[in-house]
C-alpha cells in the first residue's frame, strides 16, 4: 500500500513539473551548444611554416653583402615577411585548411621579381625553400632588364653616398657609388624577364641542406647572345687624310655603321652594323684621360634598336669602317664619316693595356693624335659636329 502511494506521488510530481524539467534540459543543451561553438571559434587555426633563403651573384664585400641580402619581401596572398642580413626568411601562416597552395613572390628594388607558383603548405609542418636565386638589374621594377634600366642608372651615374641624386636602391653592390660595376649586372642579364626564371627545384627539403644550386647565368639569360664583359676599352685615335690611306680598302673588312646616343654621361650608345647586327654599349671614363674607358657591350634585337632610336639625343652618326692587320699583324680600324661629318676620318688601334698603348708608334702617314681630345669622341661629334 505504501509502495503504491509512493509511485502515485512520483507520477503526480512528474505531471506537475514536467514542463520545467524539459525546459531546463533544453536550456542546458543550448548553453552547451553555445559554449562548444565559442570554443571552436576561439581555437587557433593550424600553423603553416615556410622558411628558406635567397641568393644573388652580386660581387661585394662581406659588410655590403648584409645590405644586399636584407630587405627582400617574401609575399603570399595572406602573409608577408622580409629577409634578414643573411638572406634568410621565416613565415608562420594561419589557415583553417589542413593543406593549401599559394604563390610565393620575392621582390626588392633593383632586383628582378621572382614568383614561385603553387607553393604547397601542410598544417603543422615546415616547407623549405633554400637559396632561391634572384637576379639583380631591374632598376625600375617592370619585371624586365632592358635599356630603361640603363637610362635609370645613367641619371645617377658617378654619384656617391650623400649626393642628392644618389640612391641606395640603385647601388646594386652597395659600394656607396653608382658606377660601371652596377651597369655590369644590367649587361649580364640584359633582356631577362621575370617569367624566364628557371623552375625552382627543391632537391633536399631539409633546413640543413641547400635546396637549389645557384643557376649559371648562361642557363637563365634570354636568347640574346652573351654580352662582352671584358670591361675596358684602351684605344688610341689619329686623324687621317682619307686620300693618303696606303691600303687597298677593297681588300679590307668593310662595315657600314649607324650609331646614336641615348645618354652622353655615361655614354649609352646604340649601333647598327650592316643592317643586321645591333648593339647597345655603355662607356664611362676611368679617369680624366680619354685613352681608357670602361665598356659594356651587348646584343639587342632590331625591334629594340628601333625603339631606342626614338629616344636618342644629338645627331645620328654614319660611317664606313674598314678593318685589317698592319705590318706587325695588329688589327687596326679606319673610320670614314658621312653626312654632316663628311671629310672626317680616323685611324684607330686598340691595346690590351695602357703600357702597350703608350709604347705604340703610329705609321708616318697618319695625322694628329687626338686620343685625349674629347672633342673627337663620337659622342661629342653627335652633339657638336666636327671640331673647329
């Protein structure tokens, strides 16, 4: 009897308070659900780590190398970092996915931007990209190394740190001066573009081993022939009377030259030879004497030549060049000018060093030695014509 009464009491209690119990249960579930959601939202996303290093072929001192290596921006769609003085970089990227791909872009003023496509990243792991080779010479950041970069540097040529026109970004080797050593890299990689970088090959994805060997310049430059990087032009120049030339010109090598100047200091010259060879040359005086000049010459296409021709300063020079061997077996050149320079003719000899140049005794039939008279340099002729 007592058991029945107890059971009845429980049933009555449940009937009376059932809505409250159900409500409380639903409330607990709601609080639990909200708490779980908040915990998920507050949980940190998976971490993706990318680390590695860049490498250039800039020839400089150890102190300058720190300036060269530092400051490269390593950029992804959602994150960016910069290299330290050793060229190393480290990136920690958060993403809710377990794996994803993004392009890695490496750039710095004065260097050719490089993009490594579809870098694959794994959650809670490190991806290594060591010794990524970056090419110097893209001064204006247009992703191609060409004449525009020459003109850019020319505006600062011979400036040094502290000068108003000096730019540390344009000083590729960080020696405190904008000079021919900086032009060397433009000549070396002339016509190279960002899209022409070779594929990055990660041979050993460990932090202690080099992942990519430095590419050789010849494997990454464009189809344009390798430029002449010999560096110095040591030349003596003499006026001549064309009617007194003792050689049979028909038996000498003959070239028709057209040349003009984009800039005069430093001297940036374009030249067409026999309507099928085209060159861009940069020259600068080593000292106040005109016999020795630094020179960088490299091939360009006909299209590039015609584009540059629209930007010239001064007059176009037309001349016929004859080349042959003198009595001692040494190559000489005879230039006979045309157009507004008609009547002017030169006899020129080039030498391996200044000692040989100074010892040279010209043949009796040549005229005045104008080697050190800058008025007779072709750049001056293009500006002012034949000296009076």
